[in-house]
């Protein structure tokens, strides 16, 4: 991080008279690893989405848990809003039952 701070420069926005003003800054950073450097394998990252479904097939609750630095651009539960009508699941006797849907997504890098 030190090289970034040492090399960085920033000049605040100014009005016509040269006074600092509030504004929006947009910029880019290009990260380059030194030639020949190696990167260790990251720890596996997991996202678990749990959806409780009533015996009528209606979403009652949704929650998500992530591990590591798993990046989730939007709330995974947006796909399963409370009140959404879906499938009705049957128990062994053929009658409708409440269910829990669990979705696990794992990102892992392995040597080959």
C-alpha cells in the first residue's frame, strides 16, 4: 500500500477563482504484480442461500450467508421475495409440506 500512497496525487476540484469546491471524482487504478511473482491460492469462498417455503408453496423467508471475500453484487434474496408463489412440495404421504430450499455456491481454485 505504501507505493500507492507515495506515487498518488490528487488535486481537488476548483471554481473559476481557484477555490476548492465539492465535486465528484472518477479515476482508475491499474494494479500490476511484479514480473515473476506468484500468488497463493485463496481460501474457498461460499455463498449459502436459504429459503423457507410454506406448504402452499409461498416464500416465507430468505436469508444468505457468505464466507471469505465472496462478492455478491445484489442481495441474493431478490430472487426469492417473501410472498412469491412457487412449487408446492409433497411429503412421503403425498400431502403438501413446508420445505426449506438451500443453495450453496462455492468458488475454489485448485492446482491441477
